[in-house]
């Protein structure tokens, strides 16, 4: 280590004011030089005044503020514990300035042009004027508050800004401005601690490797508070983010870029679009098409590819209204008929809501394809459809006016609709104006009488169809589903290990009542019994301990609906 700097300081510090409470290093017009590997520690303010020149190639640690009223230069390191005050000329060379405390100012009368600027601690570093960074800005865990000013990053390196949890906040015309000369992704780590703490960054990716500067800030409030009324939108915008918006400005150059605007779906809601404030018509304009990413790692983003409308400045997350549906289907129709209507070009992952006037009835709802039962006819009815995006934004309704001719109504009842095999299912026709009946029971058999009975012998779900025909040749069709079960479901394995999966042994069935269940181990010892028809065993035995792994025997006594009592046996395997 070199010690020559100590002598030089003594020669040129003409006024050295030390107090017990706040020591002060004060150079009144002095020329001070610190060599490489040298160290200065000032337990208070350090001030370079008048025409002095402080050349720092070593490490200067200042517990309080550094005040530069003259010339500061050199390739060294400045560790500043309070404020950085530059009132004259700071020549950064290849130096690094570290702001080491919680809340600090970058202030003065002259713009500081840092080479490397490193922010330590997790406080707020506030600018009171513009500042520049020639190489790297290391945010770490701090907030850099540019206020109404700009922080210019002049290094076109994609990695010129690094962070852990830190971010850059701005107000009014303040921006984080980056010089871009690559086609990669430039991170603008914007956030705010005003109100709700938010980190909502932006990435800009230039279309070409040409020099251009963009400035970004997060406005952490409702856009309407700044004169950008969220109720003023074009017809494609459904909803706008009420929590925050961004301001993006192309400062110079003419290279367009793609923008990625990030948000937290857990706290901000879900958004699938972007909108910009458009002039001369003062309204929010949809920017579709937008690519919506739902990676949530931990933030989602909405991306506008190769945006060209940089005359706009405010940008906001939006929900895009799906296109007005076009309904495809038969028109006119027979009254009493069931018709299938579909939507032309449905939105991705959308849900659908159909409605119809009194002459029609919807069979279900919510799908892109909709079955509609038309009434007795002789009317003109309206079928309408809206589609709702996955994030809850609905389209304007699509309308189809349907002419319904008078026709018969097909209708029947089936009792029961869920049954054990071999039990007759009774179908009772209640159709109007039917002359011919054609039944399809869904198992390859049918009937041509009005009210048949049918027995299913195989387990499954069967779609039963009745087609009626009038003398005029108009058809109507009615459907129902019949479910045939084997009557009893007994699991053969369960694992009562408390992991939330398959922890219970449960027996289910229909058309009978279980009035006793006993479970025995392989030595014939009873480990569980119940007369509760809702059988559920968690593996706890009659001794108060958990059942060991192995095979257990299940004995059931069952009463059928016809009053017959039967006994049924099975096994279940316990494992952990």
C-alpha cells in the first residue's frame, strides 16, 4: 500500500475543520491527489471548494455528504454515506460512486455524469436534477427516485442496469432513459413506493441495431388522476387497469421497437391487451394484436410487436373486447325443432352466453355450439350471443332473427334416469301433434310406439332420442341421458397417509341402502364397523391405532329398493 497520499493531503488542504460532532474534510482551492490503492476515510462531510481539484484514484469513504464545488476527477471509488452534491464539474473517468446508506440525495447545481453508480441498502436515493451513467447502474435493493428528472443510461450494453429487488421510480416528466443500439431486450426496471409498493418493469426490444433513446416511467396511480380518463375508449376496449399505467417516450432516433409491459396477476388482475392515449381524439385506443404471456415468473407481460405509434406516450394494460359474434345456423326453422347454432371464429379460451326470446329455449349454455329448442312456432324470435374472454371481458352481442314455423313439440319423460342394470326404464311420451314415433335407446335398439319400456343390460351412459313426425312432414327431436351403473363401487386400495390424496376408504352406490359395513384383518379381527350408510374409513382401527399395510376383508349388508337383503364381500389393500 502506498502512503504518499497522506503527505499530499497535508500540503494542499489549506483549511481542515474538525468538530467533535461532525468532522469535515474541506479543501479550499487545494489540488489533492490520491494514488491507486490509497484510502481516505472522512468521518463527516467532505467538501471540495473554489478552484480546487480532487483527483481520486484510490478509495474515498465519506460517512456524510460529498460536496463538490470545484473539480472532482479520477478512476477511484467514492463511498458516500449521505448526499452526493455536485455543484461544479465531476469528471467520472472510470470511477465508481457508491451510495451506502438508506435515504440519500443525488443533488447539486450541475448534472453528475457517473461512470458506475452503485446503490446500497434498501432505502430511496432521490435525484433533484438530471443524472447520467456512462457504464453501469447497480440498483441492488434500493429505489432510485428520479423525481421529475431523468436518469440517462448512456451504455448500450443490455446489462447496463442490474438489480436484485431495486427499481427506478419517477414523477411527472421524469424518466429512466436508456441508449439502445442492439436488437436484444432492454430492461427498464420501473416501480414506485408511493401508495402501494409496486415493481412493474418494461422491456423494449429494438427492431434494428440503430442508435435510439427511450424513456420510461411507472405512474403508480389511476390514469384518470392525470387527465387520461379511463372511460374514454374506442369500441374495442373493454376495461383499463385502474391501478397504474406507464409513460414511454422515444427521446431521439426513429427506430421502432417491441414493448413488453409487465404486471402481477395476483395483485393487478388479469389483462390481455394494451392501449395508448391517442390524439387528436382524446381517448384510449386498443393496440391489438397483442401477445399476452401468462408465465407468471413471477410477472406476466403483454407484448406489442414492432410498435410504430410513438407519438403516443401513456400506455396502459387493458382487457380487449372480443369481436361481435356472427351466429351460424338454420333460419327459418320448424317450431318444436332443436337446432344447433355456432359462432363463426370464436375467441380463444372464451366462454359464451346465449339468450333467446320467449319462443325458444336454450339447451344448456356456455359453449361455442348451442342447441336451441324452438317452441310451437308461428313467431319471429331473436337469438343473441356474447362471448366472454378468459379474463372476463364480454363482446357486443351478435343477433340472429329467426322465423319459427308452427310445428309439433317432442317431449318425453324417462323414469328412472339412473338405475342398476336389468331395471326397466319407462319412457312416457308427452309430445304434441305427433303421428309417428321413432325411438333410439342408444344401445342399438329402438321402438316405434309412443311410450315404450326398455331394459339396459350393460353399464354406461346412454343417449335416448325420440323423433316425432307430423303428417305435414315436420320433425322434432328430444333427448335425454340414461346412466346404468353396476350398483356398487368399492375401492380396492387406499393410503391413509394424510397427503390429501386417496386418504379415505369410501363406498358409493345407488338404488339401495347399505345398513352395515365391517372390515376385518387377515386374522379375522374386526378393525372397523359402521351402520352409517355414508361409509368412510380413515384407517383408524377400533384399538385407536392406524391400520398396518396389508389386505383387509370388507363385509356389507345391503337392502335393495324392493326390500331384499343381500350380503356382499370384498377386499381392500392399505398402503402408505
